C-alpha cells in the first residue's frame, strides 16, 4: 500500500525490466494537453457548441439550455447537428496551446527517451512533433537539422495494425482520431459505442482496431499519463474491454498527481486501479501543481534505463560463477 506521496516517486523495478524487455508504451491523456493550455473535456464541449453558434446552427437561447448538460451529451448533440446540417466544426482551432511551451517540450523530450511509440486519446497535434534538439539530453546527436522533427501520426482506423506498432520509427497512435481528419474523430457516445463494440466489429471494420489494442496491452507495458478521475470511463473503454484476460502480463502503470493531504484518496485509487491490473505511481502536486509532471517524467527517463536490481544481481552472480 502507498504510505507517502513524494514529489519524485521511485521508478518501479518491474518498469525498468519492461524497458529492457518487451518495451514501454506511454498512453497519453488530456492532462498533458491541458498543461499547455488546451481545453479539458467540458471546455472542449463548450467550444464545439460555440462553433455551432458561429456557423448559425445554434442560437444563443439553445446554447443556454444546453449549457448544463454533461459534456458527452453536448458533444453527441453537436456531432448530430454537424451531420444533419452538413457543416464542419473547426476542431483544429479548438486545440491551440497557449502556455507552458517549455514544459511541454521538456515532457515531450522525456517521453521520447522512454519510448519511440506513443498512444494517445487526444485529438490535437502536440505529440506529432518531436522536441527540438535543445530539449534533449544530447543535442549533438541530432546532426541532420534539415529533417522535420516529427513523429509519424497514425489516426486512420485501417492503420492501427500490428505492423505499425512494431515499426522502429517514432510514431504516435491517435486511437480516437485526430484534428487532421475530423470526420473520423471519436467524440459522441454512439461513436464510442461503435468503436468498442465487439459485436459490431465484423460489420464496421473495428476488428483490426480491437486486435491492435489487445496486442498493445498483452505484449507491452503501458504507462498511463495525464488521466484524471473524470476520464476513468475512457480508461475502462480502452483497457477493460480489450484486454485478453488469459494473458499473464499485468505490468501496466498509471502516473497520477495528488496533494499530500490526499494520501487516503491515493490509497483508494490504488485499490481501484489494482482491479484493472494497473499499478498506481503517485506524485505530489504540493510545490508545482501539475507542472511537477515535467520533473517526474525527466527523473523517470533518467532512471528507467538502469538495469533492475534483480537482473543486476543475477548477472553479477553469473559473472562470479564464470570467473
């Protein structure tokens, strides 16, 4: 059980072993985008409704009546209006970062040191670009300054394949779509249900997508980052509904911030995540709030490549036997 919430948590030995073995895949939630000024889920829904006002599809009286509805309801109504009225919301304009660029780039650099493959439920482009050389530990390694510093963004349903997951190139899977192709974004309730419905997979082409998620969770260690309590529904969609229950691999993690007086809450959340087969790694928000995520990920990237103590002890013992 968690007995303290530290500013910089220790890197679990099993996570180090995964780095040296099957590999780690960071799974990024909206918290990382919010850190850079993008809207949260409720803010996103409100901005979409405002876009419909600009397009002349909603009037201010209708907007006022919808204001108190849950975000998912607002978004479902908005998507329906988009289709029936044949208009296009400018989603790309909704996700424009306006703060913390340096922290965002530093976090991006740490993620790049942890894994060349990222997965995200975010629609924005923030992870599609690799951090500039000055944010990396070894800027001199980037000798080709003419090349575009980018991850390959993968967001079309047919591209969620085993082959793409196993490619060595830097890439980011937008599993709920991207602002690059708004028509394929998974936003409304019915779009979520269709995407994760196994019964509909044969007729809607979801089988390849679901197989991709099963491969991810059964063969890699997944590190969830940037998910708050209000996004647990998304984790359940993505994780519980697509995990091969027969797999022996259960080494997945969620990195989450708490204030020090929330120790009991962290312990309850630890119990909750344990039911999903996920280990909670808490860190303290006391000093810097969510900006602390930068220091936590930097520390993790520095130490995750260290050989696990158990493996180091075995290798040392083997060396002594052979000497």
